[in-house]
């Protein structure tokens, strides 16, 4: 087994583990488990996904970009583009103070 095949097998196994973590969240939803348990499982899956994405990004930068980039500036722009397209807006409600127990901002809560 070549070095690359072992890396590919490791990535595939990590992906299967993430799928298993997400399936456990689905089972927890079906079984009406406590929210805290589901949030813990989701946080673990998110951490695993972020780690996997980081490893793939590093591999891409190290092994693929030098072959296709013409300059340091172009390489930097490629990395920035990749990061922007793979990052999610984790703070989609950033800047909005939420009313406890509600997903609505306070101004909308008062109107309802």
C-alpha cells in the first residue's frame, strides 16, 4: 500500500466517522433525547469536519497549488478564495442580541 493510499484510507475512515456522528444525532432526534446531548454530538461532528477540512486544505496548498500558481500573489489569492468558499458564516446572527428562549431578536419579539 502506497503512502497516498494510506492517506486516502485515513480520510475515508474519518469521513465515515463523521457520518456516524451525524447519524447518531438523527437517532437522538427520533428518540427525543435531550437537546444538550444532541448539541454535544453536533459539536463533536463539527470539530471532526473542521479538522478534516483543515487537513485537505493543507494537502491542497502543499501538493497542488505550487504546480498551478505562477506567483506568490496568485498563490495567496487562491488560498484566500478557497478559505472564503469553504468557511461558513458561523455567526449568522452576529450583532443580534437574542431574547432568552427565542430565536427572534428582541425587536421582533416585541412585535409578535
